[in-house]
């Protein structure tokens, strides 16, 4: 159970001074308040006096590795050990994307499951522990980073040591071919590249398309196409076709992903392209990444709707030769027929990539047919295009790596026209997770309730809700209380206005239906809310004789003031505490009154009245409003021991409502009901002694 506590701290300083044989116990008493919370705040019952609350939070566990750099071998089991400074049941680990978690190698009683974030694993144990061991395996060499919370270690993965390095060409070739799926198309002639510096030795530049289906968290089909994609230019949907240009001049049309895609996450676009009804169709179709806003369109015609976009990189199926050599267009690299090539902006030039590792290659001219195409991005940011049995592969440029990118498919025409369409089959990708932070603030912008977090995939809907907060009224519902998760973290603020309650004036402890003006009231914070201290007596012990025996000194009764502000010396009242609970039934679950003596009575020299204690006699509860009485916790006397919290009163949901007076004595016993017991042998010095009392009024929340 979490209890939000409203604390009123009264510092009671009792000054003891003795001239020769007398020890006057004066009462210079004043109050202070502390800005503290006790416990984690779920729903502040007395939130309008947050300056008087206290939180005690447990520190987070700290994790660490034995070394900040570990070494392992490719394709061999690698055990990674890390530690916590305290026993825990659960820890979150972020693995490198190249690492495989070997769950079967975990110790008994330890389980691992996928987290919500990419490459996140949650390690759970049946018994709390401070040492964890996980087993990993890597397929590739390299330097990788592993995180446990915010702590990082570097994993250096090296090649296996091979005793016999003589592997013949046939073995190499057989191994490579066996690793490919039968349905993949391979173009060996075009992929044979001569590597300078290696004695013109021939190397096969063939990469296997990794199976990443299980890493996709979003799959788009034509029935939910418009939830994820927008249309540009002249394009429109016709069944499962995206009609991109309509046989008109200077058109640009296509579709774009509404949410940006992370270059470290894989994706795959499957479909068929229709580039025109005859070989005199232009200009073709492009697929690209860029860093402009989603939905941005580049230049038409030979620009394919991509030229000019910020940091554009993509692939085009070009059906019409362009010989222009004027910015932003360079001449096409192949002058006869259609071709496919990667494209990018080289400063101001829209350029076809012609590197030996992925040069432009000829494709069939438009001939009134739909042709299968697959565009995919691997986890290592390799863009792959499969078209007409040919494969193009190229790593994304460095300026696009580790970035959130816009993605588009675009067609264009110039002076030559074409019907150009894309038959959409599927788009599989992993969207980023994003966060919405919900804050509950007052009109000064200060938080009055612990914020809440919503996590979801970018593009998904979110819906927030306000909270009922005791002592506050909602004054403003934010415009973004519902919406879509975006790439950036969003903050939703619910604004509240503090409810103001008039203070309850002190009442006569002997006639609780009458208002009075007590002498020396302890200062209390203003605007406490519906659960409040109305008055607390300041104990005054007066002058007393020093005794060598056990002795109890009694506090003077409470005095009242006359109308002119002078002290009424003829009327005495018992010392008392007055409490009011004006909360509505829906928010009322009881309250508790307690007091703590913060240390023993001591003087300026450090001498303490060892064994002394404050004693409360003749405890009574009175009210003029009726209702069920709170419960006294100890009878007939409450003993206040140093550094020990003492619960005095307890009210449940049905009791303690309205205004209650907790008094010590009546008209006959007012001067014998608050005692300071000093045992013999204490040997008080002729000086002043003091201590502090903390009065605490705690609202009890619903279970």
C-alpha cells in the first residue's frame, strides 16, 4: 500500500534555564515545514500542499561487467557475464543485431524472452541474484556493443583459427551455392568482379538474402495500404494497382510511406511493375530513401520524382535515354534500351551509380506486361533489388546510416508519356517504437501527479485520459490528448486548477461549537486542502524545580486571547490538536495522526536528558458535528520516545469526518495532561534544553 502523506512539521524547542535552584522550562516554540514525499506517488490525496510532501525512493540497481572489452570467436559459443550491485529478478539486455541468443545455454531457473524494442532481451530469474551469464553466437567477425541498461561492453569477434587453409576452388563454390535458396535468381556473369591489388583474382560478389521475416513487426497489404502509405501527384488506387502516371506529359505520381523507416531495420516491398504499353514509354519508375519529410516530391521527367530530394539514394528502372548534361541531370550510362541502376545526388547532379560492385544493367523495354520486383533492405543496410532474374545490391551511403528515412516509389513523364502502374502485393517492415508522455500539471506548470508513459509503434493511434486528483479540478484538455505516435516523443499536458478551501478557525476545546483565538498558535501552511490541521498547541512547561529524583514536569494549559489581543489570564484550556476532514465520500479512505520526537532533549553543550520522555494523559476526542469518532491508539497514556514515530489517532473511511478536537485533559485536568518525565540520575545542567516534534497527518488511499 502506498500512503501519500501530508506532513506538518512543528519544531517544539523547550528552553530550560536555571539561575541557582530552579530550572525554568520556557517554551520558545516555532514551526517549520518540510518539502518531502513519503512513498511513491500514485494518486496524491493532498496534492494541493505538495510542498509539504516527501518521497523516499529506492535507488536503481547498478550493473557492471568484469571488463569493458571481451573477445570471442565467430560461430563459437561466447559466454558474457555481468553483475548487479544488488539482487534483482529481472534485467534488460540490448544485444547487437548480429548476435544470436542461445537460450538453451541459460542456467536453470533463468529464462530469456524478447522485449518490446528491437534486439532487446529480458532475462528473468526465479530467485533474485546479482550475477548473470548469457550465451551468444556470432556469424560474422567485427566489433559489437552490448548494453545492460546504460552500461556497455564491447565484444570483439575474431575468425576461427584454421589449421589447414588449403581449400580448393570447387569446395568454395559448392559451399556458396548450397547456401542459396533455389528460388533466388543469380546472375554470375555480371557479378564477377576483378579486384585490383589481389593479382586480378576473381571474387564472386554474391550475398545471401537473409531471412528476416520474423523481425518484421508490420505487414501492409492492399486492404490496409492507405493506413501506411500516402499518394502523390496524379496517382490513385484502382483495386490492388497504384496508377502512377496516366499517359500524360510532365506528370509525377507515386506513393510514400507515411512514417519514416529506420535504416537499421529490415524491410521488403513485393509487387509487379508496369512500365508502359510499348517500347516508346517514358520515363520509368524509382524507389528511394531521402531525409526530407515524408510525402516530399522531387523533380519530374528524368528526375523520377526523386532528383533534388535531400540525400536521396535509391534505384530506378529507366525506360528512356536521357542525353542531357545540365544540372541536375547527367546523361544516362546506357544509351540503348532500358536499364536499372542505383541513383543518388552527387552535389547538384542526379547521378546513376556505376561502381564495379553494382553497375547499371540493361532490362527489357516496356511491352505491356507486369514484371515481378522485390526491393529489400537488410539489417546491415544493404539495399537489394530483384528484377528480371537480376540482382543489384548496394550499401546505403554513410549519411543515411543510423537514420530515420523517408521512403517513396515514384514514376514520372516528360515530353514522352506512359501508363505506369505498380501492382502492390506487400510491404513488410519494422516500425520504430515511440513514446507519449502524459503530464498532470497545475497552472504554473508544476507536476502534481506522477507522469504516465504510453509506448507504441510509429503511426499507431494513441488515446490518453485525465485523472481525478484530490484538491484539483481539470481546467484544460490538450488538443493532442489523442493522435498518432510520431517519430519524436510527444508530451500531453493536462492542466488543473487548485481547489481553494477556506481555513477552519480554531474552536474551543471545551465548547467545540464556539470559535476562539488561542494564544501562541503553531504556524501552519496556507491552503492545505480538504484534509487539514486547523490548530496545534505549543507546549509550554514554565519554571520548575530541579530534582534529584524521578520527576514529571507538566506543560501549562492553553491560553486564549481577548478581543484586544491580550492574553486572558483567567481562563485555561487543555492543550489540543484540531483536525478537519472535508473530503468527498469518493476520495475519503481515512486518515492517521502521528508524532515523532526528533532526538532527545539536549543543550548547546550536547548534554542530553537521557531517559526523558513526553507523556500525553487524559486523551479525549470531541466534536460539535456528530459522526463516528476516530480511534485512540493507546490508553490511558501515550509515551513519546525519541526517534520513534508514534501513531496517536486512526480514522477509517466512515470515521473522523468533519472537525475533531484531540485534547489532553478537560477543565479540571488541563494542567496535568502533557508531561515531561525526567528520571533521576539525569543530572540536568542549569541551561536550556530543546528537541523537535514532527506532527504528521496522513491520508490513507484506497487499497
